[in-house]
C-alpha cells in the first residue's frame, strides 16, 4: 500500500470557504466567535480525563512516580507533558515519531502550563535533593477534526486538576507510600488555570474565526493561539502560519479570547465538582456512565438542527415543527451501561447498485449503459465467480 | 513579584546598565564564509550566531516535499555544545531546537519571495556559538543578513526582537540571559519592520492582557531599530564588494 | 447458518448459504461472498452486511463502506494532487492515486492542454482498475466527447459521504435530490468514490445541500423529503 498522505484541501473548498466567510457564515453553521460544544468527562482513575470539542476528541491521563530532582532545581517536582499523535486520530499521523506538529503542540502546552507556573512544583517535593514527585501527563489524540490544541490543553488541565497522588510519609530514613485506601490521596496544587484558545486568521486578518475545524485549519493563513487564565493573564501566545498581520488584529483577538477562557475554566471546574460529588455519593464512575446511546445519535440531531436553522433563515418561515426523526436508529438498552445502536430495518427500499437511466434532470451523472457492473473481473476486489451448481454426474 | 523589582533599578537602569528601551550592541558581518552562497555573523550582546545559506537549488532528499508553486525553505538550527554554561549533550534534535527551527522557517518563509522558485529548496543553517539570551531573534537577524548576502529576493527584511515587562509596568527591550533567568515574561516578535506586519509572535510566562499592547509596540520598535543597524551593515558590505569590482566608485 | 435466502437479511462473516438459486447451473456472486468447498455448492459470507439477491441468480452483500475500491467504468470525483509532465495524479479516495493523462480531456492536444491546477476537482471515469495496477481515469468517452466529465468549477464545494449514501443517491428512484431540487436549483456531481461536488446560487444553498446529505447519512429518505416539503 502506498503511503497515506494528508488529504489535499481542494481549491474549491478554499474558495468556497472564503465565500462563506465573506457572507459571515461558516461551513458548520457556527458564527465566527462560536466554539464547538465542549464536553469534559472523567474516568474511574484519578487524572483520567476525556474531552471532546465537537468531533475532536482527546484523552489525557496523569500519572506520578518518585524521582530524583534536577540538580538545578533541587526542591521542585517535575512536570512532564507528552502529546501523542497516533494514526488513530488521522491517517497521516505516524506512530512513534516526533513530527513537527507534535513538537509544536508539546512546546505550546509546556509553555502554557510550565512556564506560567500554573502547577505548584514545590509542593511536589518530598525531600530536597533526593526525592520529588514527577507528574506526567500523557495526552492521546483520539480523533482529529481540527483544533487539537484547545482540546488537548483543556484535557491536560482537567486531568491535572482531577489527579490525586498518594500520600507519602517519612519515618527517619524510610519513605512510605500509602495506598488510596489507607490515606486520602492529595490533590495537586494549581495556582491558576491556563487554557489555550485558538483562532484561525484568513485574508491577512480580515476574518478571525474561533475554534477552527479541519478544513478551516488547512486553508487558514495563520493560527493564533492564546494561552489565558481566569485572571485575564496571558500565559503563552503563538502566532504561526504564513500571514503577515497588523498588530491591532492580534490585540483585538486577545481581548475576545478572555471571555472564552473564563467559560472554559468554569466548565472544567464544574465538571470536576460534579465528578467529586459522584465519587462521594459512590455513584458508578467511568466513561460509560455518561454516554447513553450510540455515538451517532447526538451528531444526527445537531446536523438536523443546523439544517433547519438555515432553512428558516432562507425562507423566513417559522411554521415548521421540529421533525422527529421517526426513522432514526433505535437504541436498545441491554444492561447497565450498555446499549446497542439498532438501525431501523427498511424493507421497502431496495438498495441498488445500478445507476439506471432516469428522467431526473437534476443529476448530471453520466448514465452508464451497462446494467450490471458486476461483470468486472479485473477489479481489485469485486470478483465475479461463476458457481456451477450442476453436478457432474447428472 | 519581589524578584521582578531587580529587573529595573529606581533610576531606570537594567542589570547590565542599559536603559529599558535600549538594545544590546549589535555587530554583524556579511560574507564570512566562501563556500556557502551566503553567510553572515551576528553578535547581539554576548549572543553570537553564524548563519549560512545555500540555494535555491533542486530539492534534495525527500523529493515529494517539493512544492509546485513555491520554494521549500529548510532551516536547521543548532547550538554548539560549548555555547551554554552547562555543556550541551547534543547540538540539535531536542524539542526546543526543533521548535526554533520551525519558527525560523516560518519567519523566513514569510520574508522570502518563495513563489519565484517553484520545485526548489533554500537551505538555511544557523549555529549558535554563544548563547546569552534572545537566541531566536538573533538567529532571525543573522539569517536575514545571510539571505541578503546570498542574493535571494526578499519582500523586505525580517527582524526579530524580544520584549519584557519590568515592575509589571515598564516594557523592556532585548532581554539578556540574566534577565530571562530572573523571570518576567518574554514576548518574541518577528516582523517585517517597514510594513509593520507581524509574521511570528510567541510569548512565555505570564502578564496581564492589558499590558500586551505596550510590550508588543516596544518589541516592534526594537525590530525597526534592528533594521536600521542591519541596513548599515548591508550598505557597507555592498560597498566593500562593489569596490573590488570597481562599480561602487562610478556612482 | 442462513438457510432461507431472503433479501435484506443481515449476514455475518462465516455464515453459509445453502439454498443457492442458479440459472443453468450458474450463479453470479458480488462482493462479500465466496464459493464454499465444504459443503459443495454453498456460499460463504465474508463481510457483514445485508444479503442482496437479484433474481434470477445474482447475490451480493451490501454494506455501507467508507473505503472505496476502484472499479472499471465508475464515474468518480477526484482531486488533482500532483502535476507530473503530461499526466495528473488524482486522489479518488482509494488506496492509490489514480493517473489521468492531460490528453484525456475533450479537445486536448499535445499543444493545447487543459488548464488545471493542483487542488482542482475533476469528474471522470475509471478506464482501468486492476488490483495490481494504478487506476486510470479519463475525462472523455469512447467518442472523445467529454459529456459531463472534465474539470469541475472551483465555485462549488467538495465533501465526502459514505459509499452507502452514494449508492442511495444514485438510485434513480431516490427522492432526496429531486426533493431538494424542488426547493432551489443546484448542481451536483456524485462520484462513486464517495466524493460529492455541489454548486448552487449562493453559499447558503450549497450549505443546505451539504447539511441535507449529512442528515441523509443517518436518516431515512422520508425525513429529507418531509423537510424539503415543509420548507417550500
């Protein structure tokens, strides 16, 4: 098999996107400053966090171990951040190799959290010059639909804030690590919550679009990533791409981002609170509890909703009722936390392969003359086998 | 913020005796090597950089990288193992160097008229001999000079400069290593100084959003100042080269 | 084990169909089926999906794929990814890029080549699709006429849908495209490879088509038709 490459953004996608932007719309019906829906969920373990931003999905896990501190900073703990782009997320990501994208993302996340001193590293010290906690955040990108960075930064922060390390006591020379059952685990001290907020910039700063999707990211002139915390403090800023920007565009965008940062931080805090309450009440934990129904069910409703919105604005008629997706797949609950996605059987519709000649004036599809396309013995897979059922002996 | 006070004394002098809006001394020379198509040496304070440019030439190595409508700019940043206080284990390949390489490429691609050389490649090699803060901006400035020496068409100079914020109020220009260590945010800007357009911007640590504007303006001012210094160097270099062929005297 | 061959029975890999219908001892198999040796004269399912049967003797398993396998004669929408001399490399969503000669456009000669750029979208026909060779596209029919084939205008929009939806859309009896057409006029090219090119009078209408096909991916035709009827 040939190497899988990144799909090319076509000229017409680019042109259409620009046309959309000049009409002040976006491909997915969002407004320029609108972000995709954000969801933060926690797993059973401390520090295991799943964040979805639209269809971009990221899983983060914080872990800890005891290490010797760096000689330059003997009384500080160590924080490592590692983002993994595996081919699960997008076909052009190569496993195990440090691509440019992963270096860039990694450095931005490091700058956002480490350089701004969001995590109190001194509290991670067990004994100066000998033993400190080393926290490690592993971020796995599960699905890439644009704007990995925002999603990853939220996941990283939520994971760090959610994480608790086991308690350690010292009796003379020996260090004892207590299990979670023996002593309550200790949460990490976080001074402030810095999150990354990304904007795509088109046409030399004329259009600034929040939370870019994959297509938007691909055809944008530049991306501006702003790290911000709840106190309106900048914690890292990056302008990448090939745009030449006037300074006022950047300043305006930064002002816009402050509002968004507060919303995101609030979302992280509330979801941690909800999770903590669930833990104290001993409710079932883990990822499966929150998601009911198939992966597609929520998506379908969103698209339908957007579609209706567009229709309304176009026709300026408001009389249509929200259409119940009567023929939609059903969800059958099998057991606790389990459900199946059962597609509705459609016996009336015969799935046909054959493109027949028709009077349909809308289709500009060439009408193939052959009625059956099965007679294609040289195709890659669709072989035709003639099965001889007549027995030899009759 | 008690540490921050030391960045700028009461009479407005910095640790190395500069004023807040003063650049470090920049000394530079074009055409220091014979082998590359263009080369330059630049000193910014104690930071010393060598830059060499090859190309434009045919795309080497991975042919599929070639672009049908523009030249590929390939940048390699490396730091000599003796350039820092602690001996570096390897000159390149770690995340920070890779990041600088990426950023260098971004800034230079914005300045070079790449569309003139489809299917070709321009190599820029940058070596840090002595690191004393503001490595990235010094690299950009040195690479610009090397590109000019190589005669590669540029839209205009691309200059980079850092700026910081002292005492949570006063913006400072061109941060040295000492000031980096003490703390305080660093904003790095690479810009096309004539049109005032920003091609790359980056910052670390934190400061309040309201200060961004003045720090950014200060950094841009620094870029413009650097441009004047580079201008002088280029002018004298051109005259030097010209005098040997004789045409400089005819005008 | 499937004893009774019905249309639209959901089948799974490894199942065996015993009661095979044949005409003059011949049965034609489509994708997802293999001839079974033991017991003889039975069929083994190799893909999950719905078993389809077309009288008198054609069997295949239909399933909503995402991966496109090139097939000779398919009309596809492709993206030019590279220009190399006289031939173009086209991404048609298959494992390998397809090649398209610059001379395979209507009226093209050695001196007069079509004006296409990398990133442009073309609508063409697969001339050749062998498992061991790279697929070959043409933009002319056997009379050297382009018909509807050739480069598609850059004003439209290209997106990818599942192959199942493509088969549905290309069914002449399918009401989705017609119903949409009654709301507003638009132009569409549906490639067998799942890539769809749409153009309309304005961006809003193109986006509506896009949204509509996204919805059709998950819902029945009736939902779309109903929506179109209401918005009229």
